[in-house]
């Protein structure tokens, strides 16, 4: 997220206010404040420096979420004071079950019966590459564009191919997937496989 210098100072000021309130809550009520920060890899060093004393003194519990490798994206001082939980992509079976559950749950597509062509769910789960959000977003498009007969919507592989154009690849610019994708590119080029290289 890009922001001007004024925005950076505004965020630092907000962080200081939150930490001051957290310190007061701890002193007056014995309450520890939990700070939840989404996309914490976007945090600047100065923002980390503001948070560090509060972490060290037990004023706050910090929960950060990131799609990047926290060991690389966050400052070492913050990382060393945190426990890191790595969430892995879903299995193909997990994605298939998510699609089936969404297709049959009355809250998802009320009044519609969703039918999948044989083999389409396995193909779909492979394309989603462990990302249920991608699979479910594609399900919405497929239901809107599927073949309709009465209250039944049939989803065929060709429709899923149109809705997903390509497999989603994970990419973290400084992490492990960066090197995995570079390795795959090199192997494709070495094997003169132009389509795989692209």
C-alpha cells in the first residue's frame, strides 16, 4: 500500500495513541491489549520501533498476519518476540470439499441445485492451488454462467476453464516460492518448453 509521508506520520501517531491507551488499561484495569495487524509485512521500521517497547514490557499482545515470509518481511526485533504459525495451502481434497459444501449449502445458492460434471472438481482443485477463495470465487462465476435446466445448474470443465484461464501461482518476492518459480522457469527453458516458460 503506497502512502505519502503525511500518512506515515498519521499512522505512527495513531499507533502511539493505541499504545498509550493500552498502557493505561494495563495500569488501571490490569487488562492487556491485543493488537491485530493484517498485512504486517507492510509495516515500516519506525512503526516496528514504536511497537517494540510495548511488546517487551507486556503492554500488548501482537497478532500479525502476512502472506510473506515473516522472518524476512518483519524486523528481527519484532520477529524474535513472536511465535510464528505458518499456514499451508489447502489440499486438493480440502478444496473439493469446500466447493461441494458451498454448492449444497442453502445460504450459498438458494433454490438452485448445482451439479458438477465428472472430474471437474479434481481439475478445479488443482487450478486453485490450495486457495479456497480462488475456488469459491470461480464457483460464483460458474454458477452464473452454467448450463441451466429448471432449477439445476450444470458446471462442466470447459466452463471452469473459461472462468479460471490459468492456475494460480503463489509468489512471495523474498521467500521460498520466489525461488521455486525461478527454478521452474529455468527447467522449462532448459527443456525448450515455451508454453511452460511463459
